[in-house]
C-alpha cells in the first residue's frame, strides 16, 4: 500500500468553443483563460500478489481531486452579463477507482 499525494497547477491555453461571449462568462471560461488553478490529488495505491505466482500482481487505485473551477469573485457586468452572475462551478472528476494487472515476466520462483 502507498499514499501518493500530488499537487498540480492547471493553466488552460487555446480554449476553442462555440459558446457566445456571454455563455463563456457564465460558464467561467473567461476567468479560466486568465488564471492558473491549483489542484490537490491524493491517491491510495494497493497491490497484492498471488501465492506461487511472483510474476503477477493485482493493482487497485483510489484517486481523489479537488474542484479547481470554483470562484465567487467574477464580476461579469462589464461584458453585458447581469452582475448577479458572479459565481461558477465547472465540475471535474473528483473520484476515480482503477483496477489492473501488473505482469513481471522476469520473476519466477
């Protein structure tokens, strides 16, 4: 078992959408272009083996992530969007469960 925390910085470049300018502001893409977002992604990784099979392992992973696109300080009135549209929250994947096999062909008992 291992715990693997990861800190990431996310900067969005070259966003191409078919949204109008007002929709981009409401969804937070305007602010997303101008900021770098920090993420904290802790993981728990588990690996188990099989009796008499040193070369085969079963892997499990549990990954978590904070939501980087939450803000409450966007003033959109200058772009023609009502000032009450001041917050947005673009959802991201906050949890991931992974299962896999690891094969070590050089290992034999």
